[in-house]
């Protein structure tokens, strides 16, 4: 369905032609084998823990999602209505695969799961997120994270 | 998403991005990305299929072990089996007869229907121990009544001091749609998102009411309301289908 050929032509054209930032550098960070890595999820689904402020419009900041968050506490406040929410409603792992990461850690496929995960609003101009992304990077380092699974929606 | 990967990687944190729209990823060039052929909203594939989801996650995480960059974009080879419709699925209630109904009649039908859906939604949420309803702070019935006020041409006061009335309308619509879908997901069948969307938009008073609300708000003098109507009430694919 996310094949552009499966979308209505006008929608496909909009997505294909959406202005995206291009960067002069191509950074590449290395790490240990997967079985030794500490993995965090950084989502752009506008996820918010119930009781926290939902994303409004194109907020550039982020929300914190502690690893202890339960499925019934996580909401999705992404502004786009052109994405399916029923998958997330049935099973939060469709967007925020924390249960799967825990299983992979228990199976020793990955080293461990981060204490904290993060969410941004994907519809925001990415250039406005840079400062907040650096802040998140610093928090991830403090948590010992050396692998981030970036999840859109 | 790919830009976030760039920023984090600049800070020394290895990343791998799931890509839903390949051309965007190709433009931004994150260090590592796995393109998946799933519908928007399902970056890790089918719900309630842990084995499939794990294959997606592992295909992505394994890219972290590549020794050479600076840009790796690979494609996940499997389609989402849940995109197929489930013939066993049945909608929670029959389609109401609202052909040619006025806005006032739709408002009454919406109030009645949302009250009835509230019970089914609550049972479903209890069974699943989970709901994503709650952005507006209104119950399902209250969200239906709030929307009905707008349908009757009123500008109901926002129920939440931190939200403007147009924003409260947007979140009320979001909550109502979410509650209907959760009520429709309560059985053992596994409907596709298209089955659920077809039912909500074509066969419920709520769907018909949201279409009318959209048309009404698009003619408003309030620019915020107009923007919310244009962008946040009815998905683009449903607008284009309605002609």
C-alpha cells in the first residue's frame, strides 16, 4: 500500500515530490555486534503518553516514552489522517515495537532495550527538529544507547 | 525520519530507519534504511503477528552491522498479509438509512449512534485493555454530541480550556473515529484497514456526518476551522472517492 503505485495518483505525486532536506555530509557511526547493543526506538508518529500534551500542528519538539509505558498509555497524535490507525489500535507493536525488542533482548539477539524512547511529529519540517534531535542524542548517550530504530508512520 | 537519522548519526549514534516512502528516503539519504512495502501507519507490518514484525525489525537492525556506508537502503521482501480482507468480519451494526438526510437529521442520528457505539467501544477497550481514544478528553457520546452541535450550525464552546473550539472539534472527530474502529475490531475476525474504512465512511451516521461537517467548515470565515476541515477530518483517499 505504501508503494506509490497503490496510492491515488494525486497523493502519490505529493509524497514523491515532497521537499526533503539534503545534507552535505554523510555521517556513519559504528558500534559493537548487535548482540551487545542497547536499542532505543525513535518514532515520528507523534506518539504521546496519555496525560502528556498531544502534538499540535507541526510541533518540532519531542515526547519522552519511558520503557515502563504500558500499551494502554500510548496515544498517537500525528496530524496526518491519511495513515492507518487501526493497526496501532489492535497492536501497538505495529508502530512502537517495544514488546518485540524486549523479546529480542531476552533471546540475546540484541544486548538490551533502552530505558527511554522518543517521539517526534513526522509532519514537521525536519530542519526545525535539529536542535531537539541533538538534545535527544545527548539523552540517548547518557542511557548508553548505541543503536536507534527510527520508525516513521 | 531520515533527517532524524542524519542528526543522530552526526552526534555519533548509529541509526537505522524504516522507510515507508522510498523516494523520500532516497532524497534524504540516511546512513541506513529498510524500505517496507506496507501501508502508511504500519511501519512494522501486520498487527498481532509477532513473528512477521520480528523479521522486519531484524532485517532493519542487521543493517547496523554493515561495515560500509555511507548510505545503505534495502527493501524488505514480504508483503503485509493483513492487507487482504477477512470475509468473516462483520460490521458491529447495520447501515442506517440516511440518504439525502439534512444536517439536523444527521446530527440526531450521530448523537444516537455514538451513544450506542460507546457501549460496544467500552466493552472492546476493556477486553483489549487498551484504547487510543482520549485526545479530546470527551467520552464517545460527548464527542458525538459536540460534533452534532457544529452540525446544527452552532459554535459550541471548547470543552477544554487548553484547546480552541476548532482544535477540540478535530480531536473529537479523531476520538469518535478511533472509538468506532475499536468497536469494529472487537471480534475474532481480522479485518483489513480498507474494510474498516469502507464501513466507517460509507455505512455509518458518523462517516456521513463528518463529510457534512467538512463541507460546512470549509465555507467558514474562521481560517483555523477551514484548515482543520481541509486537512484533518476526512482522509484524502475518501475525499477523492466521494467526488
